[in-house]
C-alpha cells in the first residue's frame, strides 16, 4: 500500500502531517532530499503553528522527473526520518518537471516566496548565455537573449527564474521574495546580480522595485536516500513511501529579514530572522562545510561517521577548525564557538547517518573557494601559514588527479593531461591546478607561501600514509 492522502489513516496519528495546506504560496526550485528535509519542514511547522494554510509548496525539478514520479502518486506526501522519529510532511502540493509552466506559477498572485536549493554550480557566471561553451550568439548582459521567448526561456535556473519574473511583471502580480538556500557566501546578493544580468532595463526596474533577495544560512545533513532507507521508513510508517528522506535531528535556518511581501511565519518553526546573516553563514560554510570537504578529500573513508571515528583524524579536524578556520570568523559575540565545533564533530560521528563522502567530494571546484580558500586568504593576509587548509587542498588535488571519475563541472580542465596518476611532480600538479583562476583567483595562484605549503602537503601525501603525514605536520 502506497502513502497518499487516502492511506494516511493507516499511518500512526503521531506520524501524520502537521498541516495540509489549501493554497500554494511558495515555489521551490530544486526539490531534492535537502529541501524536503529542511525548508519544507519549516514551512509545514509554520503553517501548523499559525493555522495559516496558504503556504503549500510547488516544488520544481530542474532536470529529471524522478522526484515527480515518486511524489505525484503519493499526493506529494513523504516521510522524514530524523533519528528514531518518522513523520509524514504535508507542505508540498505539487511537483513540476522540466517543460511544465513554471512561469505561470511564478506569476500567480498567491505565490509570494520563491526558495532555491539548486547547488553551487547553478550560480556559475561562466554559464550565462554570453559566456562559456553554450554561449548564445549575440547575447549580452542587460538585453533580452536572442531566441528567448516565454515558452523557451534561457536555459539554467536563473534563466527560468527571470522568465518567471518577466511573466509576473507582465501580470502585475505583486511583490516577490526570492530566497537562495544554497551554500554560498552572500547567496541572496549573488543571485540578485545574476538575475539583473539577464533582465532588460524595464524588467530590471520592476525587479528592483518589487523583488528582494534575502541571504540565508541553511543547515541540516541530508544524505542521499538509499533503498535501505526506503525500506526502513516503509516499515515504520506501515505504507510504502518512495519519496522518503533520512536526516539528522539537528536543523538550522538563519534568514535575513528582508521580505518584499507576505511570507510563512518561519520564525514560529524555529528559523532565526536577523539583520545580518554573514557571521552565521561564514561560520557554517567554513567550519561545517570546510571540515566536510577535508573529510571528503583526505580521510579515505566511505562514510563521514567512519572518518571521524578515527581519533587521529578527528584531532586533525579540530586543528583545522581551531588553527586555520576559527581565527577567520568574527561578529559572533556571545556565540559559543567551542560548543558549536564539538557539536559538529558529534553530528559527523552520528552512526545513524550513512553520509557518503563521495556525495561531498562532488563539485569541489564550486565548493573549495568559500569553504577553504577564503579562510586561507584571511590567514595568509594575517601573516599565518594555513597548513591544515593546505593539506585539505592537496587532498583535493590528489582526488582530482587520481579518482576514477571526476564529478565536477570543470572536470575536463582539471584533469588536463594527467590522467589518473601522479605522472608529474607534485610541484607541477600544484602549479597547474592553482592556475585555474575561477577556483584560486590570481592572488592564491601567485602566493608563494600558499603554493609551497600545498606542494609540501601533496608531496607528503604521495610519499606516506595519512597518519604519518598528520603526525609529521603536527610535530613541525
Ligand atoms: C555537504 C553539505 O555535500 C556537501 O558538500 O558539505 O551538503 C552539508 O551536508 C550541508 O551543507 C549541511 O547543512
């Protein structure tokens, strides 16, 4: 028996949805496991706390029909298991797939908020219509893209969003708040800039007057769902659920309080609305995501929990956080950073979460800059040697040059001629990869101290096993 509104009565009362909305007020771009375990849960809780049932979610898949195929037969209901608790979430009302009329949803007057979890690479400037391999002839920023039409928007998430904004402006459907929930610094302003580049002047004026792009920090560890997870959730719910997600109990959402119009009462669901998200965002991107990337490229474990179960590796993560990352954080007066760091290690150690390091290792070119390279810059500017960051970056370089299949939008360039071996010297590899300016910028490419640190670490990783390398670096 499949989960649906009709079969909800078979689910234990405590596991039934907290709210079943009547209207759709939110459009979410990128309805993957993360959204279903994060914003969708906050939105449902907000509706339950206030009784305001206008905030159903229209989820949008960017590329495949997989989520729609799973959720549509279930009336878009799905279970979230966090620790030992499973509950069916009721906030999603429909799922759109590529080709569906997203612009009409964005132009609907009852849509007041758009949220996005579309991963770092959707924000790449070099995929805009006037640059990169997919460039459209004659395309320039600030002019309609040649060939683009309401039914045929510019490809990419930002292109589809702009087509929706154009439809909304034409329909005079009122203000809209667009909330980027991706792990990027200044995610709101970054998205606003990309949107502006795709808008012709009259549309840009309308956007400036009617649309805001608050910044947010989102946090919840959500591994990709496995068949075993689906079996487990089905056993707990008593019905089959092909849309289930398994996550951790911890969840956090900090949102810049800059809304253009109405919104769900997310603060009633535990979200923090603040004037300035940056201190939180920096702390999370550097300490949590930075540590995650270090685990992905150095530990050699298959799962995050296995990596941190090794005391020597956990000690390395502490040094990375304490010596190289924490000194780059500010504006967190009164916040208990030592406790936050310990809580991160405890979350990573959670044996109930089967979080594959391969999931984190993907798209390194899009993740390293904000997680590890910006803090490296800060340390270098302070005259310090960020050796633990350098070790993680060397681990990434080893990964890039030796892993069997590199899952990264810059894969072709990163691989270069060095296929699957340390055929060249560490120094040559470091020099070649540091020259990829989209990742390292000209400043880190030309920074002798940084280059020497990374080269030293890569040489050590090639010569010795990780415990030996960690021990030697610690003793230096
Ligand atoms: C992870 C994040 O895959 C990754 O790169 O670092 O998805 C991480 O699990 C989340 O940001 C946690 O909030």
